[in-house]
C-alpha cells in the first residue's frame, strides 16, 4: 500500500510542518502541536479509498490535533471519523466527553464539531473517515455516541470492529477498484450495528425505551425500503403506536420519518449505481428496486440530493473507476 506521507524523507527541521500540512490534506484543517517542538518528528500515513469512505493508517510520535470552532465554521467536511487505537494511547475530547483509547479500543467523533485528539508516545491509529449520510443513525443519536471509548473486547458486535478494520486495511491494496463500494458498505453496516447496540446501552437515560423503539423503527424501514407503499403510517401501524408518536421520536433523533426513508432509499440507490455487479440493471430498475417506481420522480429526488441525475452519476463514477484502474 503506497505511503501518503513519510516524514523520514525530509530533513529533521522540516518534518513537523510537513506533517501538519499532510494531516490537513488527508482529514481536515487542524491545529497541530508537538510537545517536542517538532525536533526530529517521525510520522507516516498510508491509506485507501473505499467509495466515498477512507481508511487511513496513522503512525507517529506524540502530537495533539485540534479541530476548533473556527476551523469547523470555515472548512466543514461533512464527515464522521472512527479512530481505532492499535498501539500507544490517545485521549479524545468532544461534546463534553473524554475517551481514553488503548490498543483495541475505538471511538466515534464528528469532524464538523470541535474536538481535541491527543496522541501520546509512539502510536498507531487506524482511522475510518466517511460522510455523515453513510451512517444509518440520525444525527442527534450519533451525537450521543461521540468520544465514548468502546473496547473491542466488550460483548456484542463491537468485538468485530478491530479485527475487521485491520483485515480490510491489510487487503485493501489487493482489492479490485470495483469492490470498493461493496466493501465500504459492509464496513458501514457493521459500524451502524455496533453503534446502535451501544446507543441502547447508554446508562442513566430515562429515554432508553423510546430510543430502543426508534432503533426498531429504523431497522423496520431498512428492511422495507423496496416497498413503494412504505410510509410513516405503515411504520406506526407495524409498531402499534400512533403516527404522532412516530413523528415525535424521529424529531427527537434529529430527522423526520419521511426524510429518513428518502435518505436511506437514495443511499441504497447510490450504492447500486456504483456497484459493477448490477451495472447491467437499468437506472429505472434500480429506482424501482428501492421504492421509486416512477423514473422521473426518482431522477428528481436523486438529483436534488447528489447534484446530478442518477444516469450521469453512474457514468461519471464508472469512468473514474476505469481511469483509476488504468493508472494503477
């Protein structure tokens, strides 16, 4: 796997400034400090794209990276990050919480809210960075999970994260370009499952039953996205609650029922349009597959979300993949 950055190629006095610039290019603009004043700083980045997600291996000496309110306001990136500690230790601070990460422990954070990540000693982190819309949790629910240390040895699906991410990273350079979208989908599906489990286990919260009901409703929606008759009322009836209660729960989670159904359907369509396995499937059939039997309606919704019509999206992404394959 090719190096993105390796400071050892530079004179000692230039290494830390180069590292700061590389972090900004790779992740987002950051304020980066080094307790050793940059003397002979050692750092290395390597990584791969998986569709619109990225998996980056960070190996470096002690330093602290801060995403300040000013940087968030002036340079938003619209992404979450998941940091998996592989060596050394780190402290992540966001949303009034502080997570201490040791090897095998991971934590979620939002690159569009202020945070501080302090990395101690010679360390290694594997960072998954992905757009907000790829996480199948409402923004308000995801915000409850930032800067919470999640040990990979805990019971549940979370124990799969360390081994799965490290194995995906290990084989990334062997994967065909066309496999990237499906691989990213698998990673994000697992992460959503892990975070939903953790959300249900948050202690000292009187809203736990309501949150569990919301997650069940979201799972129901995911299972029935292909049904063109899926609606807020169908969700309410399936869970034996009032339509008003459904709207209230989704509003508390930072979304609306109809908006969530639309977001999840369009994300599934986006995945299929990128997937070479269904490249022969007409665009209209992909829309119908995920609940949009009217091609014109599907095209309008897709364009309003992604800025281009679905046919153009498929063609442009296919051309990018083939061009990347030729270059490699």
